[in-house]
C-alpha cells in the first residue's frame, strides 16, 4: 500500500472540506509557513534516507571486502590421496 492510496477514497468535495478546515484552523497567513516547514521537513527526511542508504552500501562493501580477504587467507586443500591405516581394526 502506497502512502498516497488514501487519496483514492477522497472525492473533490471531501478535499474542499479538508482545505476549508485547514484554512479556518490555521488562517490564511499561516498556511505558507506551514507548507514551507512541511517542504523543508520532507527535504531533510529524503536527505536522511539517502544518507542512510549510502552508509548501508558503504558498510556492505566493507563487509564484502573483508570477507574476501578472509576467504583468501584460508588455505586450500590439495587433491592428495588420503592414507587409511587398517591396523586399527579389530578382528572378531
């Protein structure tokens, strides 16, 4: 569900009523200040989201690089035949 899905349930008349209520509650002079503050808040929120994504990607790259170094440090077993000692078997 998208954040704007609730607008699908509002008709033109409903939106006008909401607009009039906002005008009555806040007055005509306060609405531009409210919208400006809302716009700044949304801008800061988006910038914070982008900063969080960049930090997440950077940490994932760091983890990926460190895991590759750890894998490179593990010795690789060579394909040599394994000798089995049969002298430890007990005969009944």
